[in-house]
């Protein structure tokens, strides 16, 4: 199990898009529509996704 430090690691958006296999445009549309993960604002111009928010987003998207 990952420790809290690992779960608080922030992936820059471009890295998150690659991780989930989305083109940047599709990833931005997903986030803009409110269906993406919670974002962390590193600076006004740089945003990312914390590991814990990525995992919560994945869990919420599970379907049976």
C-alpha cells in the first residue's frame, strides 16, 4: 500500500493525460465538463492531479 506521501504526489496534467491514455484535448474536455478528477493548482498556470484524486476518480468510474 502506498504511504500518504505517495498519495499526495501531484502529476502535471500532461503526465496525467498520458497515464490514462487520453489526448490532451479530450482530457481537458473531460475536466471542463466536470467529469474529470479533482485538480490541484500548483500555480495559476500549472495544474495537476494528486495520486489520491486519480485513484478516487478511477474508483468512481467503475461499472459492473
